[in-house]
C-alpha cells in the first residue's frame, strides 16, 4: 500500500441534473491527499468542495473518474461495502455538528463505536476518555441543547475520532462558531487528530484558521487550481 | 444501536406518549366493544344454558329464537317421549310477566315453568333456599339479579312476596341464572304453577327439552324427532347458535359495534401511522447522520422496527390492561354481568395492533431507506 497517499482522485467528474438543467460541478479532479498531515480544501462558495468530499466519502457517486482511498477503489465498491468502509475508516465533522439530541455528550461521542458494533456501555468508556482530552470532562453528561456551539463541536470531534479512523473529513467545522471558539476547536482538532497514519481533510472558507493547515488545496469552478505546502 | 433507537424514541416524550395512547386507545376500544358484543349476543341463548341437563330442544317449526314462541299441543310430549333415542323429555314453559317491585313500580320479568316432577329447567346453582320448597303452593325461585332489582337495597332473603301478573308468589329459593338479553329478572316455578300465573288456558308448552339416550348424538335424535313429529328439534348447541345468530342478523348490534371497532382500527392506523411517520420525519436528519457514519440500511430498518415494536407492545399492554379493568369492574354490575374478555378477542386485537404497527413502520421505513446521507454536509 502506498504509505504516503490517503486519497487519490483521478479525473473525477460530477454532473447534477440531466439534459438542459445538467450542471457539471466537478470538471475532472486530480488530487492526492497525503497521510500524516492536515490538508485544507478551500475555494469560493459553490465551487464544488462539499461535492468533492462527499464523493471521497462515498456519500455521492462520481459521474466518472476514480477515487482510491487507502489503496481501495471506493468508486468500484458495492454499496454495502462502502457503508462498512465509512464505519471503519472515516470520521466526520460537520458544520452543523449533527449531534443526536436524544443522546448525552458521551453517548454522542460513542456513536461511531456503536455503529461498528460495540455495546453502548463499552463505547461510552472510550468516548469519555477522549472527551476528557478535549476538555469536556465537566460536560460529558449534558445533552446537545445544554452545550455551546464550541462544546458541541468538541463532542463531534470526539465522535469523529473515537474509533480511530484513518481519514477524518470535516466540512466547515468552524463556520458556525465565533472566532475564539473556532480557533480553540482547530487547536484541539490538531492536537487530538494529528497522527502519522491519519489524514485530516478540512473544507473551509475561514482564512483565520489557515495557519492550522499543513497543505492547502485551492479549488475553483470544479477544478483543483493549486496544491501547496502551507508556509506558515 | 438498539439502545440508541430507544433513546431516540423516548426522547420525544410527547410523540412517544401520543403513539402509546393511539395504540392503547385502539386496543381498548376493540377489546371493550367486542367483549360487550360477545357478552350481549351470547345472552340470546341464556335460557338454553340454564338447562344443562337437556341436550335436545323441541319446538314449533316456525320458532327462530327464544323470544317468539308458539305453544305446542300437550300430546306432543308423549310423541317426543316415544321417539327412539330419547332418554327423557319434559315440558318447559317460558313467558313474560309483569311484576310489581317493592316500591310499587312495574318491571318486565321472565317466567320459566319447569317440569313438576323432576324440576328440570331450574338453573343448577342455588344461592339461597331449598329447591324442593318449589313444590309448595305459590312457591317461586328468583334470580339473584332479579331479587336485587325487585327488592332494591334489601339483603337476599327468603319469604318475600311478589305479585306476578297480580297473583301472589312466595320466594322460596334464590338461584344464579345466566344473564338474559331482555330482562334481568327471572322467576322460576313449577310448570303447573306457571300456567296459573299466566292463566292462558291450554296448550302452553313452549318447549320440550329432552335428553338423548347413551350411544346416540343429540343431532341424530333430533332428526328422528323431526321425522316422527313434524316439529322442529335440534341439539341444545345448535339452538343456542341459532338464537345468537338471530340477534346477529336481525339487530343493529353488529353494525353499531362493528362501526365502533372499525373506527378504533381506523383511528389506530391514522393516529399511529401519521404520528410515527412524523416521528421518523423529525428524526430523519439523525438517521441520515447515522447512515453517513456507516450504519447499514438493515440496521436502520431494525431501529425503526424496534421503535415501532416498543410503541406497539407498550400501547397494546396499556390498552389490554384498560379493557381487563373494564370487564373486571363493569362485569360485576347487572348490566354487564357475565361479560368478560374472550382470549380470542384479546389475541385478535393483538394481531390488529401488530398490523397497525407494521404498517406504520413500513411507511416510515421508506423515508429512512431513501434519505440521502449526503444531506449531512448541507445546512
Ligand atoms: N444535490 C444537488 N443537486 C443539484 N445541484 C447541486 C447539488 N448539490 C450541489 N449542487 C450544486 O453544485 C455546486 C457545488 O456545490 P457544493 O456544495 O459542492 O459547493 P461548495 O464549494 O461546498 O460551496 P460552499 O462553500 O457554499 O459550501 C453548486 O452550484 C450547487 O448548487
Ligand atoms: Mg460546502
């Protein structure tokens, strides 16, 4: 297996709609996301960032092209395999946090393990330890509606990491937070998520958090315009 | 995963309670109404049940139930007794009489005249008094419920005097009879005595009740009786069924009860189906998140069905408990006396509740199945 590359996109095209309303959102993406680093995907609104990471995660299917993740071609997998693959290898962080309101913080963080097949009780023990690391030791038993945005995003980070995925995909993780909370969340994400065998992909508009990137890919109009190591 | 499904369900208290109440209400309605229905219609055969010794009933060929009777000629008794396979046969008299209660009010009452010598036709369960005292002049036995209705607020006692069609009757025994369709007051007396109370002259045999000899079925013997006498004869069981079916076919009871039961089922389907759909709809984003994280469709369907099953089980239990309580308490009042919840009604309503739940879950399942996990990245 190629130890350096987590995700490799080759000629990925995505069309939405058919006929006269057909819109080519991704115009042939060639992109390699390295392992052991945090890679930002930036670009103007509507350029196709969310579409691209959805295809990488197997949540959308590409019109053409191939996506290899961890040396497996997700674009060729059976749907059932894709679901299993997501459960085992991917962690997700969303702009809207997307916590389950009926579960406490620690239960929410445990969900990824439960999805893999753990019992809720044993999953909660692992999730609790991770929440402690994220500075949530006092809020573990609160429910999402009792937590601030920053706190909710920490729970979401715990959920994305608790099952030790090889790839973490995050879409605008700071967009719903104020500057201060956004920076804190990014600091924590960097501390906890960074690992030699893990790739972290962050989609963002928020240039205040660019310093947290190892690599920055810039997208424009359905193409990757540039991919560079981050200077700062 | 199933723990999460349950937490999701219980989290939305209002909807959870609404769902439970929907199923419970439906179950209660179905059980209560069908229990009453069965209790009511079986009363149509109560007079037959009260003569357990006889297994053959003989009557005028035109008789369709126990209420519209045409008297048999006295000579028929001898002819029936002469039919091979008939072990014994005795006359039974049945008529309506007017009775004046303790406080002067008039009530409709049933008068049963039983065989003078054997007293066959008297219900087996004697609550108070001695049956043999019926052989005394003017002696009658009264049903427990009848006693309570005629002598309100008086403890059960013997020696009370009633007026049956303005003639004196002395209560010498109190018996427990099956609740009747029309009146809860029943008096029993000797056949000859009964004729005096109604004083209608000859030809007063309402029925001949008989017993088949060992080795012959009541159906076979009944056929012989029909062949030999030209009367109508059938087994006690068949007559009871016929009397019950008469009520089913000729009264509004099945329609009115059927309407309520149908409404119960409809309300159940509508309320539970809609509310469960709403529940799943409101939690659709959560299902999408679980899907994105890597939960298979099978698992998600399992979650939905578990949620539905819990709603169904709890709702059904509450409803059945309510219905049981109803029959426990109401079953003691004279109006509903003898009413109970037949096991097959409970089982049937369980099947209906299960069907409602499966339907609701199937409807809701589609949403979960087709929700696009890619929406998790959208606001
Ligand atoms: N399901 C869909 N059906 C049709 N068009 C879609 C669909 N999803 C996205 N698009 C279109 O694809 C284009 C790219 O959308 P996408 O969400 O990937 O952009 P983005 O770069 O993530 O934007 P933003 O920064 O605002 O989140 C947009 O023009 C959008 O309208
Ligand atoms: Mg986007």
